[in-house]
C-alpha cells in the first residue's frame, strides 16, 4: 500500500497509507470545517518518515 505525506493545508505533515486504487490524481478530504484537495508533487518527490519513505502530495489551493 503506498504511503503519502501531505504538504500544506489542513493535513500538513500527516502520513497515511492509501490504497493504490485511490491514488488516481487527487485526494479529496471533506471535514466539518474544511475541504482539502491534494495532488502529487510536480516533479514527484519522496520524503523519509518514521513509517518509511512516503510520496509527497501537496495541497491545491
């Protein structure tokens, strides 16, 4: 399962394991007070975390 680290926005710094079929170009999170949309960094980057290397996904504003 791919690991993602969020950069910017309400989930900044959060690391999540996300099913590969959900990584189709954008991650959308709907919360009680915010909507967060994240896309892969361009160019793609990997960041080391305590849980292992993670793909960097940046907030779309």
